[in-house]
């Protein structure tokens, strides 16, 4: 009896990779033209007013008094606002405010840039989802934001409408700014996004080279060392931003350590089940051990805050409630008050490489959409409070 033919695993993997790459490219072409870039939708008057921190009636009053420039208006008289329109209105309000910072709440003289790292050792804990929604929410509220994708899988970069497997396969990613041989100026790898006030430092597979090259760099004492390279690179552009957000890879490698050493705040995402909590326990112990090592080597290890962000939470799930109660009892105020709810709106938006802040409300059942947006806003506004407190406000 003749046995089945043997399979060369490298050949099969290559074939599968090529098939998947082709299928993904076709999927992207259905959503975007080859040379197209994503565009952000317009916002309703209610949404614009919420972002500005005013009432819809006050926004209407400003238009009636002709204190604001014209915006897109439908035949039925409904106004719709671009993100740029919202920023113009914010500037008008700030210029007329009695107290500085009433509407523009970013950095002031003497404030340090806030650098926030979203991380966990376990994949699927919602790091990228949390990071991109935070970055977008802050930009929509008038902060100058830089999103830094240090995950070789580059999911954050993909969500901004780029194709990292093509656009940044060889060059143009954050790797070029932190590599050991002839690093590029950080400003050369920054990409403008379709979100007003939100820039991107892209990720890509080539970032894995940093993990491979660092041991040799340590042996040859190349300066600055791995843990200081990210902070050193960011110094060139940090004056241009209020908030910098890292989307970290699901591993505790040199990339993650370099981001931690550049951060002022840490958000550890955790899905409330005991397997994830057990994984997080290992992650925390490993982190502490490695941070001790780099601290002894001279790295800065001072954070303004560290918080655990409950992710993909289902309030009606009894076991999840027990896990959350366990975490709150254990970590107290370090557990975020607001959890990020599990929502079909978030997952379905991701199918078209969008976020909840990008999709139209009409694409979902109204209650489903509102529930997701309210959850995301509560989380991100709680983070914003932490950032403001770090600035002494």
C-alpha cells in the first residue's frame, strides 16, 4: 500500500502565505482603490457638541450669531462637521474663554509629553483596539496625538488604511528610527492620517529585526542601548505632540521594553477570565524582573500611573463579574472604573478596517452602536483625566 506523499513544510507554508496575501489584497481592493486613502466621516451636530464639551443648543446659537464659519449643511438644514471644522470651532471657543485651557486641554508651557503604552503578554487582550480608539478619541477632542505601532504584525497600521506588508515591508516603519545602523530621523517615518491631529509611526514585519539585532548590539555596547533608543528617537518630535500612544506586541521583548522605558503611563489590558488573569500574573512577574535589570543598567523607570483596563467585558456574565471583583479587590484603584464592553459594533467595524468612531451610526442597530460608543468614551475620558492629573490639572 502506497503511503500519502510527504509534504515539504516550508513549501506548504510559502504557498499558504502567498494565497493568504493574495486573498487579503483582493479584500482590501473591495474596500479601497489601489491608491486611495481612508477618509473620516462627518459628524452630526450632537456629536460635534459632545466633542467640544458644549450643548447642541449652544452650538446652534454660535451659528445663529455668525461666530462660526459655514459647515456642510443638508437640504433639510442639518449641519454636519468634519474633524477640522470641530477644531476650528474649538479654537474660536478657546479664544473667547475667560480661563486658558477651557477648550484646548493639551500641553502648556512646562508640561511634559504624555507617553502611554498599551500592553499585555497575551494576544487577543484588546491592546490594538484600545490603543486606536484612545488615539482617535483624543485627537477628536483636540489633542495632538502620535500613534506608534511597535508590533511587527502592524494591526494598528492596517487600521489606518495602510498595507504594512506592502507599504512598509522594507522601509518607512518605526524600525528605521530605532535601528542600530544609520537610524533615520523620526520625522521621516511619520505618516499623516485622515484624522485631524493624529499622526502615525507605522509598524511592519521588519520590526522583528530589532529583536534579532539587539543581543549583538549589547555585546558590542552600541549606544544608546535598546532600552533608551525609543525615548531618544521620540525626543526629536515630542514637542509636536501632547500624547504619544504605543501599541505594543504581545510579547515581553526588546521592543516592548524600549516602549516602557519611554512611557509615562501604562495601560495593561486584560480579558476577565481566569486563564487570561493567570497569563497576566506571569507577565507581571517577568516584567518586574526585566525592569529591575534595565533599571540597574540606567533606564528611567518612573510612571505617572499604571492601570488595568478590563476589556471585552460582558456585564451579564457571572464568572466575568467574579473575576472583575477579584481584580478590584486585589489592585484597588489601579483597575479602571470603566471597562471596555464586548460589542458586535467594535468587532463588525473591524471587518472593514474601521473603528467605532469611524463607522456611521446607521450601520448598526442604534442601541448597539450607542452602547459601544458610550463604553469607549467612558474608558477614554477616564484615561484623559489621568493625563490631565499628570499635568497637575
